[in-house]
């Protein structure tokens, strides 16, 4: 489930601003980045529905993300991910296991700071598709194509809420036929978040197996 979570969350706004990029798409994405970068902290809710070749029926997961600078905490259906900008802890309740790894901001992995603010990774080309109405809201639709063809997905579709300049949802298409359809709601700007929220507390999780990957 960790791969599913990261594939959804941290791909959606890891955008490239390359020469072949569409100026209209760039303007829309820049507005999102500018708005979120002005915040000290952020909370958002999301849901993911997975369909495709390996899924007999759709699977839906719900969760939320809290962010303070590059620090983040993500909760999703029995899984929790903590990051204090030095260490990442991935706690899986079902297996009673926590995986520990080092945080590397220069690594081409996905982080919530990329999800909401970073459009300069040069990993995608992008194109403005047009305007649609989704759930009663006007959204701008943008298609992203990975420049690295070895990535496991072929296309990412973003829907940007025109009124609020935030990501409202979209789809991610994997090479194996799986489709991740997601929505992002309940944005809360500048919630009061304590720094210890982004650190896994072993005392609160007794008898959990620790897998140190550092």
C-alpha cells in the first residue's frame, strides 16, 4: 500500500517546467505553487480509487496529509508515514511493522512538498487540456507525461480548482493497466501543527517490529 500511496500523492504535483511545456498549463500550476508556498502549514483530505488489470473490483482508500515546510505526516487506511526532514518512518498497522529510511530532498522520490509546491523537477512535460465541471466546480485539466520512459506510469491527469487554485483531483495511468483516480478536499490553511507530529513515537507503538533501511 505504501507504493500506492506514494504513487498517488507524490506524483501529482512533481511537475516539470521545461521548454516544451504549455504556457497555459504553466500559468495554472504557478498559481497553485504560489498560493501554497505562502502558507506556513497545510492539511488536506484525499481519497484514491484503484481500478485496472490487477483489480477485480475498485478499491477505495481515504486519508489525510499534514505538512509544515518539508515535514509531513500522512495517514491512509492503516498506514502512517512520518517525516521530520531527516528520517522517514512508515508504520503499517496490519503487519505491526515500521520501516525507517533516511530523507533525501535531492532524491527523485515523491514528497508532499513536491505534491503542493515544487514544479521544478524537470521530470514531466505538460499540456493544458481545457476546462471541465466536476462536482459542481470549474476545474482546469492538465496532462503530464514523464520524460523518463522507465517510470511505471505513462500519464498523470491533474484537475485544478479554478476558484481556489488548488489540486482537486485527477488520474494516474500505470503501464500495467491500473488507474488511480483521486480527489483532494478539505484544504485547511495554516493549521497549528506541533513538530512532534512528524516524528514516529516508538513509546506509543510497543512491540512493533522495526525494519531499519538506513
